């Protein structure tokens, strides 16, 4: 048996506090750390580099490779639980940690459904959860056969593993157009899932927090707007959503969380179809971009409830604080000096809107990259949406009329 790597010399944790290991140093881990400060929960972070988003704010940080089992063991040693900023830790490593007495939340048997879209679709079919029609395919000819069974091209192709924010996703209009997807999948050593292209009205998301004891807290169903595969804007609750569809979406999220024994936050991304149904698009088993509104807009934000869940503490109320909350992502812009110096945006946006909330992630500005988000809330949706859009546009360096 491989010897455990030595535990780094961390600063001592507060007496009685349960230390939590967090794998991955992105903005989700950074916002977990903010929630952990309030709860008095020490975090031990495994980060990809010394200057990534979470490593800037977590003093107990190890820089290492999440694909190395001994590194994972060293970080998990002495921690009450292990949780994740992303879903890419190898499943076999998580099984090894669990066997060795390191509780992982979510566990490997749950997380694999967020890691592998083929596994996810098969399990959702078993649970009779409404989803787009789909099939695992091995060649462009297979895609052609699938397209013929779902009213023809275009169809959506997804890599079974590794895709996010629009990466690993193609819309194919013919068999020859599928070649690039299969070449990319072969290079990555993953498969291809074909799905019907859904005629949807809009995209929704249902978030729930679930503890090991089975307690569940369900957040309001939200509307999300995607631009080039990246979440741009979230409105909570989803405007003009039929109450029966909202209930159906929350029931799906709670059903999936229970059946897969998810611990922590589960985000279920959904299509609202034009004929009045909801279909599951994706699953994420971690705090999610569509839940960022809750940091400022809910009684208990998703990051705090994620920490409460993985430590099996009673969950907090997910109720909204105001009638409407709108979160708009700040994407790196290419509009000059202001879009590179995010801090320079503070004087204007704070003076213009003292109730605005801003979260910056400490990331270098690259065009199109998520570098932060803004949140506005209030009683008038048009006003709340305009305030959030203006602020995000200003940080992006977009100072024209469209930022109003």
C-alpha cells in the first residue's frame, strides 16, 4: 500500500471546529470560504496554483494535482469531510478516499452522474425523469440514425465527460458535420452523447441542498440566460412561471437528490419547452452559477447551505429576501482600460446604486471569462434587472447605452 503523503504544516484550527477539505481552487471554493468564515469552519484547500481565486483567501492551502491520489489523501487527512469546487476528481480516487474513512460529499456514487453524461442519462431514464431524447453514439452514421428517430437534424452532441460552459458541445446539422465532435472526443478519450435539439422557451434551474440525514431545502426555481454557452444572467424567481411547472421542477430536483443520495447542493438545469413541460438538461453537484443570486438574495445562501449539508448541520431557510433578485455575471471585456481594471468600476457602480452587491473573483481579466458577478434585488423586476445589467456592463467596460 502506498504510504500517505505527509500532511503540510497548517496553522492550527480553532478548538472544536470541524475542518473541511475543499478540492479545487476556483471561484466556487472562494465563495465557500466566505461562507465558512461566518460559520467558523476552517477550510483546507487543494488548489491548482498559488494564485488561483480561492488560494488568495484561504490560508490553509496546498498546491497540487487533484488527479494524484496521495495528494488527495494528504489534504483529506484529519478533515471531517471532503467537498469539491469542480466535478473532475477521478471517481476511483474518491472511492479510495471513502474506503479509507474520508467522507466525500457528494460521494463518488452520486458524483459520477455529474461527471459522466451517459451515466446521468441512463439513471434519469431509470427514475422516469423527463429528459430530451438521447442516445450514446459511436460514429457519424450512428448520429444519422438517431437524428432520423427524433425528427431529423439538427441534433446536439456532447462529450460524455469534461464539458462545461459550452465546451464539448456541438450542434450538428448533418452527418459530415459530426466529424469534428468525434475527433475531439477521441483525442480526449471520452464518448459522445447525442440529444434531440429541444424547442425550448427558456432555461430554468432548480437548486436543492440535501444533508446526509435526508433534510432538503429547495430554492425558488430561477430563469437563466445563456450566451455562447455561458450563464449570463439569472432571475429569481423565474418570471411568469406556471406554478405547476415550478412545483414539477422542484420535485424533480428533490427526487434526483434523494435517489442519487446527493449531499450538498444539487443544481438541476432544465428546459421549459414551448408546449409546457420541463426537461432535465444537466446536473451539477456543487454550488452553481444559477445559485449565486442566493448569497445576497436568500435568507441562507447556497454556499452556506452547502457547508451545512456536507457537515450534516441543520439547513438554513432558502427563502428569498425580496420579491425579485437578478444576478448578472461580469465577463472579461475587450473595451479598453476600465475592463481590465475591475476595481476602477467601484466608484461609479457603488455611487449610482448603494444597494448593489458586487463579488469579484480575483481572476485575471480575459475576454469572455467569468471574473465576478453583481446582484440587485427589489420589488420592481424591470428596475432590478436594469440596475444589475448596468453595473455588469460598466465593469466589462461597456459604457454605451446598452449598459443602462
